[in-house]
């Protein structure tokens, strides 16, 4: 999910770069006001997901 306006329509695809995961394609599934939900094109392993969350939480705490 992301917060903020997106300039694409449902079903359109984007390529994103995530720490630990690398590049991954996603497509827009839903929008509601200023929030949007995306479905990733491949499954992220649980250990990679936990590592990603740890990095993102650390960046948030550093702000």
C-alpha cells in the first residue's frame, strides 16, 4: 500500500526497487482517496520480508 496520489489507473504496472527484495513488478489493485494498494508479481519469502521491515523501521526511526 502507498499513501499519496498516484498517476496511474487500476491494472497498470509499475517497477519498484525495495531493499533486500530488489526490483519487483507490481500492479495497482485498488485506490481509495489518497491510498493505493498494489499486488506484487512474485511471492516474497518470509525471512526477506522480515529483513525488509527491519530496514524500513530503522529508516523511519532515524528521521
